[in-house]
C-alpha cells in the first residue's frame, strides 16, 4: 500500500498534476489496493478524515487574515505603515531599505502571508528605492527577504495550517513566533546597514525633529493599532485567533471606509475575491494531505522513519539538523503549506520522541520554509518582487544571497537556543 501511495504520487507530480489533486489520487488508489488485497474498506474512514480536517473553527482564521491583507493593500493602509517606518529609521544609511524591513515587521502582525507582503509593500517601496538611486535588483531583494518575516510574526497562515494539521495550539504557535520574527528583522537590518554603507545608499533628512516623527506616527496610528488589537486579544485570551481575524477584518473596513475614505465597495469585493482565491486551494490541499497522512500513520511510516534516523545517529541535534536540511531542500520545490501538510505529521512523532517541543519545531519549520520563498525554482517572494521591479530573477537572486545567508544563520541560532521560541508560550502558560 505504501509503495503504491508514493509511486502514484510521484507519477502525478511528474505529470505536473496539482499537489492537492496528486495527494487525493494517490490516496484513493492506495486505499483501493488496500481494500482489494486485504479486504479492508477504507473509503468511509478516509472521507470522514477529509471532511473533519476542513471543518475546523481554527482554520477559519486563515481566509480572514488573508482578507485583511487584501483589504490593506486595496485601501492604502499599507502606505501609512511605510510612512511611519521611514520616519523612524529613514535617516540611517540604507534608510528606505530599513523602512522596508520595519514596515514588513508591522505588516506581518496583520497579514500572515509572505507573498502578500511583497505585493503590498513592494508596489510602494521598490519604485521609491529606485528613485533614490538604489538598484532595482537590491530593492526587490530587500523587500522579498523582509517579507519572509510575514509568516513568522503572528498572525501566520502557515502556523494556523501547522496547528490544525498536528493538533498543536495555534495561540501557542503565535506566541512562539514573535521573538524569532523580531530577531529576523534586526538581523536583516544589520546586513542592510553594512551593504548600504558600502554602496553609499544614504538615508534622507527628516522633515523636522521629534515632533515631525510623532506627527507621522499619529497619522498612521490607526494602522499601527491593528497588530496590537489582533495580538493583544490572542495573548490575553480575550479572543481566539479566528475571532481576532474577524475583528481585524471589521476594523480594516471601518477605518478604510470611514476614516481614510479610500475603501470602496468595489475594492472590498475585489479583496474578498482575492482572499477566496487564495484560501480555497489551501482547504482542498489540507483535505487531501490529511487522507495521505492517515494512510502513512496506519502503516507506521513515522515510527519506521524515526527508527531509521535513530539508527544513523543518537544525537538529538544531528537528527534535528538533518530534518532542517530536508526542509531547506523541499522548500525550493514545494510551497510552504504543502510542505507542512505533507511532512509535519511525518516528523512530529520523531521530534516528540527526541524530547523537543512541537511548538518549537513548528516555528522552526515555518522559518525554514519561509527561506524557501527566496530560493528558486519556487521562490514565490522573488517572483512577486520580480514582477514589480521588472528586473531579471537571476540578478535579484544574486543581490539576495547575503540576506539568504543571514536568515539561515538566524535559523541555526534558534535551533541552538530553543528558549527563543518557547519563552513566551511557557510564560503565558504559567499565568
């Protein structure tokens, strides 16, 4: 049955069948073989598994957070965040690039999607950096790299998918991702500082003193409050992640329509369509992946894989390092959500057996797979940035290499010190 499962999956992927459909076809064929040879009718159990996974209250947060990101892009609220970021760090060498990273951190606390951040921020920042004598390739690389923070700082679409797939608390995942996301942003800013100083990418003088900065912050205050509403509600336990996503949607519509007056019914309709188009394939993928994972579990594949890894080495660190290398490779070819639903159920039992927290592993896995946004041939952030900058992907990849190594260094740092991830979840669990 297992051989049939993987052979059919490989054949479907080789024929460029979508991953969600490939998972469903391979699972159905494998179940048919199981029922024919062993007389076990698995169709009802697999059908129930598919429906149960997608019928999840926690999973409802995903389309709503996607809708928030689309609404912010349509309403121009993202521009307010950029203005505040530039007012704070714009005078430093590489100031506008620093503003890109700071804006990505703020935007990450709202959207939870890397490619969505590139689209929303890149359309503003890449032309702005080009007008200030940054190379377009470097501008695209900075925005693409900074947008990797999006799925790490909560709310996070991949973390929601991981939580639903593995049964881990989504709120705990959100708390675990906050500090690593900030570290990623600081590390990228340090790298940008030295590159910008070498290339003479100077900052710009402020339009005034501290009062001018405070005025820019005041102008963008309503946009900046949103992450506090979303994360504050989750961390204090007042609302669930799903409820906070709905609150964020209502808040965005209210300030977009009645305060900034830039959000029309036509734009809301367009944002809803975009969010629906992004969410539907993920739901379909989760259903197929659940059935696939259930079949693997029935044949004890996670246990066999764990035993095989432990037979190679007994070192916890080396096994975790092997898993991370695996995800760095698969992240080049398979999108983040597909990687999570395919491999999280496979590796979580191994990680648990090694004594690692599943929250720690989930955040580590998310960071690792976000690096895949920057690595061809998939490299979703790269291609979105390429579309905005209209520069060759190859030249953007070259400019992006220092940031790629910085993010890998952050990943290694977090592997070495799990407390970076577990500190906040442990602190909140004690209250």
